[in-house]
């Protein structure tokens, strides 16, 4: 294993990419630990000790690597960009202009990327404004505690804080794109991976201190089992064979070869988890607006990560969003039409509507176990912690999913570059 690891540093191009990626991650961690002006450092430390994973803040804090609780320059992290990308991807199925850009290839993708950037800045402005309002002591449901982090609050100071958070989001977006262009892996995924992995040691320590060695050992054992299952399911795919007929253009003959369409069992990744968490955040926001004591009490007692009501709703929403997102990402009608236009066909299936029905049937069969797997991995650690009243690290299942998924994808990319240069890779 060590000899294979040393192969990375024997290839100058690959070595530079890996070192550049590590440098960007280090720069991101610096920005994630520098608080914005106007924040009370003493009260910030109090919030970190009282609300490490309380309220909905825990999930948002997971994707920022703890920077949100510190109200750091990179406090919003990658969440505005992720939300923007999801919104654009969904709108591309209902807005003709976006659908036209999607079908234009590289030129259209450039326009979609630019639109995603603008939407990211708009979302960052809205989210940073809401967070500054919340951290001024106006949203105990979000923080889990009632604390004012901005004691000398003024409108100009609030505007400057919003500007700092928004600029930090734009800078994070630029860093992620730099990793994609000049580093290893997909930039946003790498930054998310760095954030969630950085939270594992402190989260594990919190679980150990709160639950003791026996409960900690059980959670570690369950985590190892889940780890093996995640690797197995992440690698699983259904390959649909496609054959292209021969065609003559001038003096050349094209086609005649066979290939396949790989459909992953976990086709949607962690996107349904993000969707489900966003939907469950809506009642928390509504409880700050609706002056109904009964509703506010219900939200405060039940819409928390270790509540069985929250876990049940979380599981159901993950199942629903998995099916929704899979059909958005892989549209059977669109795929069947593309194959037909390229002169291809699935052996034994007629082109057109029969191919579309065949794709839909296969997609349904592999999405059911994929959705159940995604939901179970997300909620099993939370169920254990709810049964034992452990509140320190309720999103451990999500952490495992992200860590393993990004690690496997990145290792595949490194492996392919090593194999191209006649070096032995990591994966067998």
C-alpha cells in the first residue's frame, strides 16, 4: 500500500495536483476559523459548548466544518452553491431556456455554470442576512439556545457582516472551481469531504464523553458495518447494454460497436438527504413567524435531530426525494430519445417508447433498494443516539455517506491517472 502511495509523488503532474488540492484545503480551513467582525468571542465559545449539534444548526454546521457556529468568514461554506446547483438542475426540467442550454453541450454548460454562480451569490445574501438576524438572539429554534452573539448590533455593522459572509461564499466557490480545474477530484465534493471528516474526531469524543465506553463501542461497531455496506452499495451498478448500428458517412464507416449505460444503485448520492433536511427546516422557520404557542412547542420538542418524529419524517422524505431526483437526473424518455437519434438500441428492445419503458422499469427496480439503503444509513446512527439520549453527533450516518462516496470517487481518479502512466493503482 505504501509503495502504491509513493507512486503518486513519482508523477510530477499528479504530485502537483495533489499538493495544490491540499494547499487549497488548508487555506479553506484558515478562513473557516477566522470570525467575522462584530462577534463576541466569549459568547461564541459559549454557543459552541451548548449547541454543538442542537437544532437545525447541526446539519448546516456539518457542511461548513464547524465554521457556521464560529461565525467565520467561510461560515456559509458550500451550502449556497449546493442549493443553487440543485435548484438549477431541477428548473432545467421545467424551464425551456435552461433545457436548451443543457442540450447545447459545452457552450450551454458554461451558461448554466454562470447562472449557478449568480444564484449562489443571491442565496448567500439571503442566508447571511437571516443568520445575522438569528445570531443576534432572534432564533432559538435554529441555535438550540437563546444567546446574542452580536451585543453591539447596528445596521451598518449587520450590513458589513452580511457582506463578509457573502464574499466568503464567493471565495469558497472560486476555491472549489480551482480544485476542479487544477487539482484532484470535484472541488465542492473535496471541500465537503474535508469539512465532514474534520468533524469526526470531535463528534466521536462528544459521543464518548456523553455515552461512555460501551455505547461508544457499539456505535463504532455499527459504523464499521455501515462502512462496508456503503462501499458495497456505492460500487453497485446495473449495466444496460447498448449497440450502435453501422452507418457510412462519405468513405468512412461509423458505429457497429457495443457499450453500456451504468446505472448506480445509489444514483442520487446524498442529494435527497440535503433536500429532506431543507424541508424539515421549514417548520423551524415558520415557528418564528407563526404566533401559535402550540405549534412553536411542537416544533421545539419534535423537530430536532434526535426526536423519533424527526427521524421518521426524515426517512420518509429521503425515500420520496430519492425517487424524485433519480428521475430528474436520468430521464428515461430523454435517454431513449438520445440513443434513438444516435442510431443505437438496447438488444432485444425496440427503439422509442419500448426502450423508454424498459429504462423506467430498470430504474424503479434499482431505486427501491437504493432509496431504502440511503434512508437507513442516514437514520440508524440517529436512532441509536435517540434511544440513548445522545445529542452530540446526530448526523454521523450522513458523514459516513459523504466521506466514503467522495473518497472512492477521488481514488478512482488518482487510480486512472496512475494506470495511464503505467503505474500500479490503488483499486483492484
